[in-house]
């Protein structure tokens, strides 16, 4: 399924570059190569899953349109992929989502339906809309075509790592519901079996790390209150967790301050823009090297949709 | 020479991606594709010319070492290329250069020799050092191997533009002494004759634009006082200008404020970090579209070595 998705994405998704810097290696104490998925269309890997889902539908289904719940990267990925397919998209977003994200999603061609986070469950609004208008729901991670789409990033990593001589090592992936993490792990299992995936999460939202320890799905206590908003999910998915359990090494957990410092170093040394949730994996490589045995590491820098004020806060850490 | 340089650079320089965004196209009023040369090793295209020059030398010459005058991107490009070749490098820098640039150049393996801008001409110090230690000078732009190295960026543009269906259009290039501009123009002349180079400069430092109008080399009144420090040179080079004159369309001149706004939009929409001198070409596409007839435009975003305070100033333009 991942290879079939890669064929459908060819010429549409970007093959993002694998970047490195001697300055980053020096801090990390080992070679670190960064897969810059922030340079993907719509600023995150989510475009891959959106495109994979849309392109797998039959024409009639696609023409009726798609629906997604998201206040962030999945919304933009699905909206853009749908518009490029000539398909209508409806994105259900909380009414208190940042105005810029709402505007961006609309500008990418979606109809945005706002809901009140406190009073209306988004699932109900979504179910009603999907039924009334015969829309197909594209779930953000617990959905085989979405996992396959994100997995195309893993195929590229296998190839690009080989090109720079990395056949053994850890691949650090920012992990929310686990769609990208599972997809990459499945791709590497076949194409680069010497590379092992390590899920990376922010403190207080380490559901995947704890689930991997206990062997069953563990939940987070809360769903907000972190600057790493892109990767906050209640728990690993029913479909993704068995894959993570079978294929991944232990999770790595980083602090918000470390994520901000990683953003600043990505600015300074790699010239890429990362959002906090997109920099957690780089922070793990830079500041938690004691938890890594591998000589060489690939970091998946998953997204760059960050507002300027928060980015300025990250830059300020360079003065500490 | 450019194709020979490309063979020597293969596997060493990065093939930087060609990025685009519907939001950028909307502002520019046409399709704009951005060649993200800020993602090159050492954060600018200068690594190409440095590598081309080093790799063209015979072993004995290379072993004796190289010399460059530069306070910025050329220094880092030459230092890194020399170190990777196992060759010593001496970089002559003004003693008032930013501490970070001096440290970076040293960290990349160069010996930095500081001079007092007011009292000692750098040419004299350089000539003395070169003679005493049998070093070979690598000039920043008026040097055939350097022009050939920068031209490899043009070969990639020809290929990447074709991949996205651009066969006719303008290629906007940030222009200092004209090494990159001339190299790209020569590469496109053969590989993509439908693409025409337009040099882009900041206000007050439009020596190339004026030279193209008058048909002879014109000079700038001053050599400092712009945030676009990467592309401030006294005049187009003796070797580069005849190439520019033969192959380029008219120059485009942008303000410092426009360069800052282009940096902010590159942050927001492309997720790349540009320095002011690296964003002038994007500013030309975004804010001077009235001087462009072409339906489609390729922008060469030449570098990203900017300090955090100046970058924060660029981000603040998003609030205007």
C-alpha cells in the first residue's frame, strides 16, 4: 500500500531534502541528518496522507467530497489535496482556532465549519454533515490510506539515508496519533531494516512512550496546554499502535524549552522553519543523546506551521 | 566548464529543492518557484564555487592551501570546501566582522586572519600571506572556476523548471559581483534558452542594473550601509559583466523594507530562512511584478545567514 501510495504521490508531493550540519552533529555528538518535511506542501507531512486518501477514492466518491476534523496541519493537507483533485472539502474546526489557520484552510479551497469546543462534540457535527452531504471522512491517523501516504516519507528516508551512507541507526519521529510513525516504520521494515523508528513526544503528552512500555494503549490526562499542538492526541490509534509496538524502539520525551531550542538551532544551522511539534525529534537528538545508542540518526522534522511570535520566542533562546 | 564542475560537485553539494506556494503566487500575480539555495551547505550558494575551485586544483597546489577575503558567505563556503578537501584555508576578515561569522568560519576549519578595515588594505595582507605561505587566492566572483561552480545551480534550475512545466520565464537572481548571475545565465543559455536571467539588487547598490543600462561597468557610491550585506560589491566584475551584458534582461531594484517583507513571507509560506540579500529576488517577484512580463518566474533564494535579531525584525513586518 505504501509503494502504491508513492506512485500516486509521484510528481505531486515533494521529495523533501535530507539536511545536515557539522554544527548540529557537534552538539548531538553523532551524525544527525534531518528530513525536512516542513518543506512539504502546506508546511507539513500531512499533505502526503491527504493526497493518498483522495487519490485512492473512486471518482464518484471523490466528487461528493471529503470531511476532516482538525485545527491544524491535517486540515491544510486535506484541503489542499482535495482542491488539487477538484474535490470539495469540508473542515470542521473549533471556533477558537487561530484566525490565520482558519483563513489558510479557506484559502486552500476548503469550506470551514466552526463548532463550539465547549458545547458541541465535533464528531456529531461531522457525522451529520457527512450524512447530509454524502462526504467521506478522512481520519487524521487511524486510517490505512493515510498511514500509507505518510509511509511514503519512510521510503524516501530509506533511499536518502543510503545515499549518505547510513544503513544502521535510529529514525526519530514526532508522534501524535502515530500515523506518520507507523507509516515510516512499515516502510523501513522492508526498505531499510537497519533503521529503527523511535517515537518522540513532549513532556505531559507521552502516551506513546508509556504505551510502548506497558504494551497497551495508554491515554494522556489532557489534550491541550502544550506549544507542541501539532502532536497532541489522546492516545495512539487502534490501528497504529500494534504497528508501533511491533516495530519501534523506546519513545523519547523532551521538554517544551528543548523543542524551542531545537527550533532555534534549525533556524541557525539548517535554515528551515520548524514548529514546536515539528522540532521535538530534533530536540531528542540534540539533548537526549544519552538515550540513543545508534552512531547515526535521522530526524524527521515534521512541520513548520508556527506563528511569528512563537518563533521569535524560540529565537530568543539563542541568547541564553 | 559548468558541466565539468557539476560532475565534481555531484554527491558533495546539495541539489536544493524548487519550492512554491499558492499564497506566494497569489501575491505575485503569477506562478513563482523558489530555488532554495539557503539550504546549500554553509547556508548559501557560495559552497558551490568554493568546491569547484578547490576540486579543480592539482594536488600539490591544493595541499599548500587557499586564501579568501570575505566577511560572509564566501568565507564559509571556501572554508568548508577546503576542509572537506583536506586543504588548509586562510580567511582574511575585517576585525569588526560579527563574532558569530568569525566563529563559524573558524569552526569550519579555517584560520581567520583579522585586519583593521580603516588602516590596512586587505589586498596587501592577502598578497603577503599568499606569497609567504604559497596559498592560492580564491576570488569571490571574478574567477572562472567560481563562476562555473555557481553555474551548477543554473543546470539544476533548467532541469527542475522543466519538471514543473516551466520552459519560458524570468529567473530572478540576487546579484553582487555577478558570479552566480553569470554562471546561471551561461547554464540556462544552453540548457533552458527560454529562461532569461534578471539581476536583482537593493536600492543604493544597483551597480549592475545601471551597468546594464549604460552598457559599461558602473560603480556604487558606497560599500556598506545596507542590511543586504551579502550582495554589496563595488561593481560588476571584469569577467562577469560581459556575460551579464550579453545574456541578462534588465535589473530589478527593491527596497530594504521589501526584502524584509519577502523574508517574512518565505518564513510563513515556504518555511525557509532567508537573509536580506538572499530575499531581494523574492521581493522583486512579490512587489515589482509590473517590471516582469513573463508568466512564470523562478526566484533564486541565495542565502540564509541572518542573525536572529534581524530575522525577528523581518517577522515583525507581518503585523503591519
